C-alpha cells in the first residue's frame, strides 16, 4: 500500500514539473519568474550569468534534473 502512495506522489511530482517546464519561457517573458534571481536563490555560493536566456536554460536544466 505504501509503495503505491510513493508511486502516486512521484507521478504527481513529474506532472507538476512538466507544467513548470512548459510554462517557464512564458513566465520569464512576462516577468513572473526572474531566472537570474531564482538561480541565485538555489545556488547562493556560485557565480551566475547576467544573461536571461542563459539563466533560463540553466533553470530549465535544474528543474529537469530535480524532476527525475
């Protein structure tokens, strides 16, 4: 029984991340997500690009990795 709950939670997590990934570009374009600030929040000790496009790509990669 417990195993089926974990499987359902994993499916839900993948579904939520799929929505986040499909909306990321539009969220950045409309100012809902600032990818540079989000990367600084996720990785405070690292240097970050000032390019919105590069930061968006990095954030996308982070979400894909975290999803799996």
